[in-house]
């Protein structure tokens, strides 16, 4: 049975937060694409997994905190906070990610964020 869009995106977020490109890649179609305004577009499961796990900037592995997740059919939207650090002083910034899914795999992700927020984090 094919998992729901919500189940797939929850698994993607868990894999990203575990820092696992292998787990993330397993949830991506071989021809998956990723785009954000900082790095542009990448294509293929390996580069997309790397982009999803490492986040938009910085050397420390970020945490991805979903604030809202809406999913239906082959689409999902996540409003999240990208957090760097574990303390209450941790810097973070908002991002909205729009996913397209096919047969239980992510085929596309577009991440919308303000570059000024990323630089400030």
C-alpha cells in the first residue's frame, strides 16, 4: 500500500532531523528536483537528499520543526522553522516547502525563504 502524502513528508522530516541522507534519499524518486532561491535547482535523488539534509546555509546540521503540514493527494505544504543549535539562544528562520509526490515518493520540493533571514541565522 502506498503511504499517504502526510506520512511521506513526516518521514522526510524525521530523516532530515536524523541527519540521514540515506534515509532521505530512500523517500525520493530517482529524478527528484529541489529548488530554493539561494542554491537554485538540483536534480537527482543524491543531490536533493544532500540539499534537504544540510539546509540552506551554515556548517552545523539544522533541525527542521514543522509548524504546519497540509497534505492531500500528490501534494504537501510544510511551514517550518529551520533551527541552528539546541539552546534557547539558537538562531532560526522560517521556510515554506511545497512538495509534489508520486507513488509514495517525493518528485519535487520548492523551498521558499527570505535570504535575509538565512543570513541573520
